[in-house]
């Protein structure tokens, strides 16, 4: 199962002091978000509102259909803004 690491403001959705990963069985990011939303209502909206998604250390530009491996590690990160 893929491991989702929640940090910062997303951790409060889990309503637990456990800081370990959440294990989810999902084929792609879209399915992962749907399953996370079932467990942690509100997380999909927070991700859509400006978080980047890193899969196995690589930030994915258009992640919804990005495949997730059985041993993948997923992080939600603040989006990086460009300079002027």
C-alpha cells in the first residue's frame, strides 16, 4: 500500500497524535484523493486549493492520473510560487 505523509495543516484533519503515514491502496492520485476524502473529510479541498503532490520524491505537475506504486510515498507540499 502507498504511504501518505501528512504534515502541517493537513495533520489536524487526521485528528490523531500519530504522525506516522496513512496507508492507502490506490492506483492513481485521483483514487488516492477520493479514498483520503472518505477517511479525512476536507482533505481533497485543501489539496485542490494549492498544494503540490510529490510521489516518491518527485513533484508531479499534473498529478490526478499519475500512477501510484504499491510502495510509493506521497507528500502534499505548499505550491512553489515563481518570482517576478
